[in-house]
């Protein structure tokens, strides 16, 4: 009796699975007939889909970066998919700017079927994932993780932003040309790779160019609750320009305290400062006159920038895109250009795609929102011209 | 002149530590437990005050009162739910529970307010004091924090020394069973202690964020640990000790940042703590209690 039952059940199952097959096949045909251009159905035309993943802080102290990068990437993906041809399936995971969480995010994306990694947003996360992506030979183009050590980890890792020492060095160049004779104070985060890298690049170049550094002070992740001493040290040393190679959260604290004691030097930040105007409750008048290095200016009048700004604003409730958003956008386009140039169809494994992209990135040159003629050296580090903006009336204005 | 400015900076952050340490020390002195969630109640207080002023547009005084009310209720709730059932169990169990409550509060805050930092607008509006031709600046926050910490210290000393509830608290602190036999409700007394400690935490939160404007779910944890250190330095359980410990810690921290090394300032602060505890194991003003075997 049991055997008969088992047999019937098995038959029923087989029948059901056949039924399932027929059904899905028929729906697919009708769908394809109705909307040939719909994404996902393009397989019928012989063009495939590539799965691109990224991880970044979508919550947490650095969430302004992660959310901006994700939205910038989404704008690019939507544009590309609307064109027809090679399609991109995109997924972002939250890593809260934490190395351990970034590795879990990387594994989650691999389980999802990721073929190309559009990077980690923060340096710490990127460094944590780097050994894994090298072992997997997973192509990894980071929008904003800028440690020099990162690109050197493996030949599959490329950067869309400057390395920290390179950015620090160009900051020193800008200071020496725009603010000749300034007495410079520096406050950096000695427990952070990004900040220390910028500081080292700045220090070396400043010494070379004869920039007078009158005070250098630092803080650590554990002692950043109170930064008043560091500000006082710069003031006591008579610094009239304070270089802040740090993130915007701590910078907003420094600006607040400096205004309380009426200390008003020129504050000069790097790309980590981008986001300071969006801190909830922050009095943006305190940031008036702040200079920060950023390769992207949302006020630029060229068509590409304006079209991006409009689409980004529609996606993010009117938020003006920052440099991170533009980096994210450029990352997707750089990957897409390389994928199409290499005739990738999406059926290849992650490792095969990686080898093809490496060959493309060695020779290609990209024009994007964050610069034109951007190209990569043999280590995967980018070269493009540095630019800076000044905060005036609560918005960025290109530095004269 | 520079050295005096650093001293002022040190006293400024030190008096914030002192207010937090007062809450720590009071709960420890009476309930004999380390409430590691104290730092996070501070954070909740600051968020409540931030929301009341920024979202409801109410005056600062109302926001402070609202923060105190919410924190008092929260403190009593935590005590009733998490600590009361563990009374009589080894103190290690309560300690671990307190750490759990601390994580719970941080994550709940992250859910409610997200972890993006907010910039807390200082509740102090008057202009900084300028001395010696503008070379010395004493900000309004420093003055308010120091006055508040002194008022709280004196108030607590008076309260525990003179009032009926205060006397009951000291009785519970000295011998819980004997106090119960004398007709004191131990549960009620400890609950009151938590209520007062949490109300103080709300004030500490407002003053901490007025001094250091960045407000995020982890805002309370590092100052909380420092304040705990300050309480131990001054002699945990001693009210003037918490005040002294807090100010000392702030000053040592600032001086080591300014003159020795910002990277090693923590190592220096905790090094001093170790030396002091080696010489005076009960802390600077702590009472050496003989354990009867």
C-alpha cells in the first residue's frame, strides 16, 4: 500500500514539474512577444546580463558616502539598461564602513551571483575585502576607497579616486600656490588609514615646496570625543590655515568649537569633508569659506553633469549629488565601457570577466563626471587633475 | 597663558565626566552594581532633547525637562525589567545584564534615529568670557557645566545626608538586610536611586552634547567609560570623589594631549589610574571598607 502511494506521489511530482516547465516557457514567449525591449528578456536577442555588486555604509557614521555612491550607481545602471544591449543587474549591500561586515557583504554578493565588484566605499572595508577578491580574481573597481596599499594588494583592484598620499600631495600643492606664506596647522586622525595616508602625502610634499607647518596634532577613534585641545594647539601656534584630512563628522565638531572661541583660520579639507553640509542640525554658516578638494562640482554647467544632477535629485528627494555619487556613476560607466569593449555577454565566470577587464583597464581612457581622460597605471591607481571648491552661501563654488 | 587655556579645556570636558560619574557612583554606592548602561541613557537623553527642540520646535528648557522625564522613566523601567529579577544573584550576572542593556539601547537608538550623526545645537546661548585681552576664552558651556556639576554634587550630598529617602538609601547601601528589617523598602529605594541617576544622565547628555556637538547612538559609550574611570579614580561610591575624579581625568587627558602625545593620551590617563589605585586601592576619596569574614 505504501509503495503504491509513494509511486503515485512521485508520478504526481513529475507531472507537476512538467506542468511547471510548460507554463513558464509559455509565459516567457508571450512576454517576449509583447515587450521585446524589456530588461531581462534581452537574452532572446543574444545579449546577456552582468551582475555587478557593491558594498558601502548605507547606515552608520559614514552613510552619507554609501547612500550617495549607491544612488549614483543606480542612475548609471538605469541609463545603461534603457539603452538596450548589455544589461546590468545591480545590488548594494550595507557594510556600515566596518571591515568584518564588508567581508560578509562580499560573500553575500558572491552567493547572489556577482560577476563584477563595483568596490567598497570606505578604505577600511576595501582593505578587509581585498585579499578575498584577489583570491577569487574578482574585478574590483572602488569608487572612493583611496588607500595606496589597496591598489597594490592585487592586479584586480582599481581605484576611481586618488590614492590618499597623491591627494595629500596635491593638497600641499594647492596650499602652496593659492595660500602662499600661510602658516599651516594640521589635525588628523592617527587611528585611520585614510587620514594618515593623506597627512603623510601632505607632509612630504609640503616640506618639498617649503610650506610652513607650524602645528601638527592628531586624535584617535577613542579620543575624538573632545577635540578642543587640538584646535587650541593650532590657535596657539598661530596657524592661519588648518588642514583637516579627516571625515566630516569630526570636522563639524572642530568647526563648531573654533567658532565658539572665535578662531577663524582658513579650513582646508579633502574629499572626506564632502558631506559636511548635509549633517542634520549642523549650522552650515560655520562652513562658510571652507575649502575642500573634490573632483566633482554639481554646479558645473556641462550637459553630462546637469543630466546626472537632475536624475540623482529625482531619486534622492532633491538631494544634490556629491563627489561620491559622481564617483559611483563613473565606476559603473567605466566597467560598462570595458565590458562592451571586451565583448562580454554575461555568460562568463567572474574570473574570466576579471581577466578581460584587466586588459581593457590597462589601455583605456575614460571621460566621466569626475574628470576627462582618466586612465589607470599598472597598479590600478587613477590619474586625473585635482580640483577644489569653496563653500559660499551654503553651496560649493569652484575655487578661483 | 597657554597652560591656563589647556587647564580650562581640561576642566570643561572633566566637568562633563564628573556629572556622568556622579550618576555612576550614586547607583554603585547604593545598589552596589555597575550600571554600564548609564552612558547610553545619556545618549537617549541627548536624543530626546534634540528631537524636542529640532522637530517640535519647543524651547530648550522644555527639551531638558522632557529628556529628564523620559530618562527617569527609562531608568526605572530598565531597573524593574532587567535588574530587579536578578537581585540576590552573583554581581557578575547583573554586570553582564547591564552590558546587554547598553547594547540594546545603542541598537534601539540606531533603529529609531538612524546612525547618521546629528549636530546638537548647544543649549547655552550666552557669549564666551574673554580674559587677558582675548587670549583666554572660557565658553558658556564650560561655565554652565561646572556650575551644574557643583550644584548636582552639593544637592546629592545634601539629599543622601539629610532627607528621609536619602537616609534610607544610605541604610540600604550599608546593610541591605538590616535596612529591610528596619522597615525600609529596598526595592523602592533602589528604584528611586535609578530614577535620580537617570535624571542626572539626561542632564549629563544635554551638557555633553552642548560641549561636543556630535550626536550618534555611540555618543554615550566612550564618555561613559571615561566617567566610570573617573568614578573609580575618585573612589567609587563617594560623591565628592566622582567630582574630583572627573575633573582630574579631564585635566590629565588634556595636558597629555597638548604636551606629550595625542596618540598616547589614553595610555597616560589609564596609567595614572593604575598608579593611583596601586597606592590607594579605594580611590582618592573612597572609604577603605574592612570585609568581615
